[in-house]
């Protein structure tokens, strides 16, 4: 299997929201990619400019960071032609690698705009931005710029950033420097399309965690009431386990719990609600091992939330909440 390290450049409406096409807010104007083998050697390259059809004038912000002009773009070919050629170039057995999740989203938005056949699902890819952040420091921001990673690894900066091919090359060099262990295990699922039915739901045990991506539900509560959503299974053996801390609301969009498998120890479950445009929700549930200190921190958090709630109730009943906000 090869890795396709891909980078895209896109343009947007020059006149802001007014001139925006609702089906394609960002129009891809360049596809760049390198093919990398299992030893992280670059074995092939792909690069092509795309002649824009919707946003023909470069947005001022885009123009200031990119290295080309409208005249350059006019030498490009249609998105459909380039994208078809690119996907053929990718070959049969590959995994996309990108710096952050946006490139795959925009690629598929543009493909949908032209009613091209969809990429096969579930779509696994390697989010190298996240893998880089985790390799550096778990507390670091997960949105480091590519420039920072390139500088961190002292990769010579011979070519300008912000052409798709150069950025793809730099990303591949960062990958080579990181040489992540079990790289194939560290994939993410692309969330451009969530599972539409029970049959399409995703369950995967990888990278020392259990991951479940559900179909959509009318409300958060409907999701929480679903057996598959609220079940906590061991991240290793997938067996149902006992709850040590029941699901509780940890932030507006997440629930957490702690469970124990008699063979594999303690783990933390997390449900993240993903809102859809029509008001429905689907969930991403992850289950990962947790230390005793980790459990204590969660207990403390739960306690804090309870206290805050009590305080609020108290203030409300005293009718003084306004003076405290
Ligand atoms: Zn287990």
C-alpha cells in the first residue's frame, strides 16, 4: 500500500457571502500530491492547476498567500478532468495523508458539485497534523501549521510554501522525519458523510482505542437512549463491561464515563455529538485506556459540575441570579 500525501489550494468568493455558491463555498484551484512507499520514500508526484468555474477572481487573502495569478489559473483544466486523472494516478491500494481534515472535505465537496462518483466509504485517512501534534506533546495545539513542523525537523525550506505540490512534498518530509510507529493504525475516519443507517455505522478498534461512529438521531437524548451509543465496551476485547462512573455531561457537546474490563483494566468513554444542518445529531464514541489519576480527574470534574449546578439552583431560588451574571 502507498500513502498519497495530498494538498489542495482553493479559492473563495471575492465578494464574501453574497457571491458564494451554497454547494461549493471553496473552489479547488490546484491539486498537488506525492506518492510515498512504506519506507517513506517519495516515489511519484502529481500536480495540476484547475481553471475555476465559479470564483474566477482570486480572493484578496488567497492572492496574498498563493504564488500565482488569475492568468496562471486560466491555463488549468476543468476540475472534473483533473480530479479523475488524479484519482487514477492514486492507484488501487492507497491511503490519503493530509495536514488536517479540510483537504478531504473540500475535495469531496468539489466532487459532489460536479456530481462525480463518491469516494468509497468508510474512508480512512491519516491526519498528519494530528499525528504530529500527538508526537510532540499531548497538550500542544492540534492545529500546528505545516511551516512549524518543517522548521521543527530542520527540513531545508528551498521551495515556497502554499503551492499544492510543495506543501505535499513538505508534508511527506515531515512524515518521513516522524516515522510514526504503527502508522497504519493511526488513521482517522473522514466525516464528510456520516453513516446514514445502522448498516453504515462504523466500529473500529485501532491505535489502542475503540471508535464508533453512529447514524443520525432526531436529538441528543434519542442518541443517548440508543443501546449501541450508551454501551461501553472494552477498547481491546470489545466485551461489555461495568461502569465505574456513569455517563455525565462534561461539556455542551460531550459526555464521558469510566468503565472497567476485568481483563484489560480501566478505560474512559467519550461521546461527542456532531450536529447536522437539519438539527439532527450523530455521535462519535471513543473508548481509551485511562490511569488512576485520570479517573480521579474525571471524578473531580463531575463533582465540580454538580457543585456549580447546585449553586445555580440556589441562586435561582433566591432570585438573585441576575446580579451574579
Ligand atoms: Zn477487555
